[in-house]
């Protein structure tokens, strides 16, 4: 848990770091973007925006290929919800870690849901990750005729839901696919 909080805080460094133009409605992932400034904070990479439904705050993703000590090389998806002034602990946030095969399976499922035209809510689709005790799922929400993909994390005391627009879902898929390619090049 401390690793997650540290990652979240590192990704919310104030001030610009080689900031680039960034559009929250863009649906393409640009791996050449090192960081962007959104509001008064810098975010690593080309993040996908989402809404944490429990707090109604907009947060951002960071996706990368990584190799933590004791784990196989993985694709990491960090979900970061910014702090409000005076807060010392984020309202929410999380991390999904996928081995290569898990990342490929998740990307395929995510892409299938993006392409789906079904306007009905669907069942909770559990997501298998490298972290055994994690309880993540893909869900679909429909609000005012608009379809959203959601990542849902259930812990013993709460459920956190991270809602992605259609364009943000496509950008996240691009980031995942890019990280899978990087992961494959590291392991081959």
C-alpha cells in the first residue's frame, strides 16, 4: 500500500516537467509525451482521464512496462486521484499489475468493450492481475444514453469505481498496447 501511495504522490509533482499540449478529449496515446500539466500539477506521460465515482474527482492514469523486484516484468496501470489542499491521503487510487499474458487478455477484453454497441449495463467481469489479493473488475455504466467503461476495485471496506469516457478508454488501450510492446521487447 505504501508503494501505491508513493507512486501516486510522485506522479502529482507540482510544476511543469517538459510539459506538452494535452487534450482530455483526445482518444490517441502519444508515447513521446513525457509529462503534461493539467491544472496546477504535472502528470507523467500521456494520461487518460477518468472520474472516481465516489468522490466525483477527475483523476489520471499512468501506464508503463516495469519490473519490480520479485515480480515478473509487468504492465502497470496506475490510477491517481489528486489531493485537495490540506489532504494528506488521496481519496482513492490504485494500481493494476499484469504479466504479459494477463496484459494481452485485459487489452483484448477492454478493446472488445470499446467496440461493443450494447447500451445496457453488463455483468462485472473480474480482471486477473499479478497481485493475488487484488479484486479488480471491468464494468460498464450507461448514463443518459452514453456508455462508459469502468475499472472497479473492491476491498474489504469499500468499492472504488473509476469511470472512463469512450475517448479516454481508447487512449488507455493505446497506452496498454504500447506498454505490452515494450514489455515484449524487454523479454525477447
